[in-house]
C-alpha cells in the first residue's frame, strides 16, 4: 500500500511540475515550419490576444474534419493503451474527477475536431476557451502537452467514443 501511495505521489508531483510555468511556445507549431494554413490560428492565438479566430465547435489546431461514422474497436484498443501511459494518471474513464475531469460523456459534449485539437495541443485552447478556463479553475492544474501524434490523438478519441458507448 505504501508503494502505491509513493507512486501516486510521484505521478502527481511530476504532473504538477510538468504543467507549471507559462511556456507556450514549445507546444505550438510554427506556420513557418509546417507551411499549412490550418495551423495558423494556433500561432495567431499565441501571438495576440485575438480570440475571434477561436471556433468553439472545432477549437484551435489543424484537425478540421474527423470522420467518426464508423467505430473502430482496434483503434479504441490502441487508444486505451496510449491513454494508460499518457492520460490515466490524471483522467478516469468515468465521470469522476481525478486531477483532470473524467472522460465519460466528453464525446457527447464536444466535437471530434475539438477533442483532437485540444488533446494534441492544449495550451492555445486553454488560453482562449472560457469553458477550459473554468475547468482550469476547478482542477488547478493546466493540462500538459503530451506530444501526441495525429494517430495517437485519433486512437484516444476512438477510446473516448468507446467509453461513451460507440459500437
């Protein structure tokens, strides 16, 4: 039991330190390095307080149209594995809050594009989304950028859909 407490305390400590500071530039892709117009809003939100470019249905980021017409169980299984490494120290697959909010119901509250943009690059969205700012006040810990690639983000989305009953 002491080992479990020590591990939990270590994970919480690491989460708090990884979330600290105001270093946003590490997690925001530069439009000059990618050359894609779809990533420009994230850079614009970082360089100016102009939140007008923020779309509450899509968020900020490159993910614009995510096809979720068919459930992919294999992708959900992979997403669960990724989540176990990168997410479950702060999130539960239930409605229960751990460090961050539980995942149950998230795919019914947010669009797939919003979810993928947020989990791929949370900082610019936290800076402009009023709901995320309220969540930050409740959780007291800023979600760290877990450096998810597009495949991992899509797999986690599919796992979240499975949690919410997608079949």
